[in-house]
C-alpha cells in the first residue's frame, strides 16, 4: 500500500489530469489555476489538493479564471480552527485573491477529516449577473 510522499505525488498527478478539458479533450490549465496549485503545494505540502475552476458556471467570459473551489488536506491544519486554516490558504494566495480571483470556496481539512469524507463539495448554481439585472433592490 502506498503512503507518505509517493501517495501525495500520485494524488497530485491524478488531480492534475482531472482538471478542465478543452474542446479537443486535452487537459487545459490556465496560468491562474497553475499558480494556485503551485502556491498551495509549496505553502501547505498537502496530502490531497483538488482544485476546480468553476468560472464556466458564472456570468464571466469563456476561459475566465475567476471562480475556484479547492480542497486542501494537510497536516499543517492539525489543531487549527476553520478560520485559521482559511487564513493560511488566503495568505498563500494573497496575490491571486487581490487580482484575478473573484471567488474561492475552501475546504481545508486534516488527513483524518478527509478520510471520513473524501469529497469535494459542489457549488450552488450561479444566479447570474448583479442585483440590478435580476430585478431585486
């Protein structure tokens, strides 16, 4: 059975191939998505890192990299509150959050928590547009 570094590398390779697919079926990773992945791997040394670009489900131009969902599983989260965990993720991605990333949904778990529920949550559908375009005050 695999464990430790070989398992982390295998999971990392698997998640990289399960990203977004282009029209020809090839894997396409934009520069923002690549930066998020690299920075989280460097800062948190995660056992599991699942990253999903959810921009296509929002009112943004095709090919945008503005809305992401991430599951980060790291022993660095042991003993930390959810707020402290999110702060670590935000610190690692401060440049992206100040610029191109509009929304980031974070699941920050310890390895034990991930073993109990190894699922990346799904986001609700986008309401589209602003309050003005939806006719609400």
